[in-house]
C-alpha cells in the first residue's frame, strides 16, 4: 500500500508564490511518476506537472515558466514551486504517484486547497 501526505497550499494574492510538498511512503518501486494535478469547481481534474523517476518532466502549458516541479528519489518526495500565481490557478491540488505498469497504477493524496485572490 502507498500513502501520500501533502503539505502547503493556502491563500495567496495574485502574483504571489506558494510551495506544495508531498511525501510518499509504503511499497514504492521504479519506474514511477510523481506529480501534481488540480481540480477547480465544475472542472475536470487536470495535470499540472509531473516528473518521472528518471528525471524527465511534463508541465501543463498554462503553468510553464511559472511552476517548477522537483523530486528527491531517495526520500520519495515531490515539490511544486508555484510563482506568479493567477486567480485561475485556484483549485484543489492533488499529489499523485503512478507506477508505470501496463495498466498504470495510480495513487492520490487527499488534496490541498490553493486560493489565489486579492
């Protein structure tokens, strides 16, 4: 079993910054992808950013240049540094761990609220 514990999030003004962190525990093996998804009210969950255990990254077009994802493979942690935040970034952010299998196996954190508002 795998558990994901998130921290960070909160209320920030437009243009501000926040950092999300996630720690995974349990039976974790490679290859895997750790990342962040978000879901705004009335919208589907969408990928924000993810990083593969080998180091390659993917970002949503809407966050490129503003968000940076990083991971520590030894500690099974992933961080998301969010800069230049916009009101449209407001959502519940979920940490994810995906084992790259056929079919893939996904685990999710409980979610953390990010609100960007003046």
